[in-house]
């Protein structure tokens, strides 16, 4: 299966999930108003969207050269991580079953993309621009700070260091997904886990909007927790990467809410 075919599959699944969530969570009335007011609402967050676009472009442009800089100036912390947590990831994988592997693989790929994309629509449908502004700023901070960590910290994932104990369940079960992950990941950029940080960020911001979107709060929480577990279950990240990802999410949300409040002042 080619990269384009796999990408089309992910897009199709996320569109279906997004359509269902749009009508079940956002609601028909808000969606109708959004069609009339979308331009104005995007203008309200245009500066933040521009910053996010620049951050993503920079990430894309220098992704291939980051490992070279890491080896020149970075610190290989893989041994320290293993000394700290030992064989925790193999312990997590000891509970592996085919249904669990299918669930965590799908949630790692499809659920993760849906979790990041859907709140952009949900918050754009609100009259108040602040939730969308907080979300976009938090995304920018996650990617920017994550990139800095990838430059300064070299860390191999458990499937690389403990290949005799840890199975790369995602890629052995669904090899086509490796076509996607190879576009954004290298073997040395697992600390912190951006899957964790971005998922926890979305869940935290969903909690802030719980009065408006209570169903989204519950769904985002379940998806975020599942994605966090999947990163270890699939042998991609250490528990240390997950803890660092949670810390990154907390910092990003705190700064984003503060900066969004300053923009509203």
C-alpha cells in the first residue's frame, strides 16, 4: 500500500468521525451559524494561526537535519531512561492481545488525528474566539518546545533499545502505518512524547469547555488516555517520555491560556 493510499484512508476515517462528532457534539444550529460567520471567526484568530503555520513549516523544513544537530550538541539520555524505569514497557506489552493491539493501533493513528482536528471545528463554532485561540497557541507551543527537546535530547524508543523484549506492535501488525510515521518521526526523537503532550493538551482544554461541550470533554478524555497508553503498549515510547509529554502539555496549556487572556484584554 502506498503512502498516498494510507493517507487517504486516514483522511477518510477522520472525516467520518468528524462528521459524526460535528452533528452529535457541535450541533446543527452552531454548524449553520458557522457557515455564515467562519471568515470573521478565522480573522479573530489569524495571528495565532499564522504562528502555528510558521512553527509547522519550520518543523517540516528542519526535521531531517535535527538528528545531525542532536548528535553534535545533544545528550543521549536513552541509558538514563532505561536505568530509571527498566522493563516497564515490556510489562505493559505482557497484556497484549489481538483486540487490544487493534484498538490501540487505530486510536494511535485515527484517534490521534481526529483528536487534534475536531476541536478546531468545535471551537470555531463558538461565538467566543478565546477557546480556539487557546487551542492554536497551545499547539504551537507543543510543537516548538518539542522540537527544542528533540534537538538537545537523543533518546531511542524501547522498541529500538529492547528489540528482544519489546515488539513494535503497530508496524508488525499494520505495516502500512509505518509509511505515515516515517514522515514525521525518527528513531531518536521520542522524548518527550508529542502524542501524549498534544492529546493531554486537547483533553485539558476540553475540560475548560466542559459546560459548552460536555460530550466532547468525556470523549476527549477517553481518547487522550487511550493514546497515552497506546504509546507504551505499541512499544513506541517509554513511560518517561509520557511523563515528560504530560509536563509539556501542562506548560503549554498554562502559557496558552495566559497569552490568550492577554490578547482579549
